[in-house]
């Protein structure tokens, strides 16, 4: 738990690193990604990108998008998570 007066920055970094390890692995992302809405998946990707875990964000969105339909934000065969994250789509 983060407590006042401690090195909160280092603890936050460790927590974000842990999230990146979980959401950035294809297996866990594939299992849970489809259960998140596109908006929720974007929020997770945003946190990963802002914490310098771009590769994890790409894996996360790719696995989330695998179950999306053409009507969904990440749907369609042409969805490219790397392009999406960098503003290409």
C-alpha cells in the first residue's frame, strides 16, 4: 500500500510494471480482453502507453480487438493496434 512520506513514485512504477506484465502477455490479454468494452480497453492501453509500456498496450489492444466486430471501435480485419496507438487510425 502506498503511504504518505514514502517513495510513491517508485511504488507506482512497480505497480505499472506489474500491470504491463499481465496485460502485455497474449495469453491473459486474450482471455480477458474480450470481456472489456472498447472504451475500457482504451483506458487500459492509455495507462500502459503513458507508463512507457507501448509494446504491452499493443498486445493488449490486439487481443481485445480479436473478438470485436466491424461495428466496434477496434473491429475489422484491418485494425492495427500499433497504428491506432500512435494516432494512425
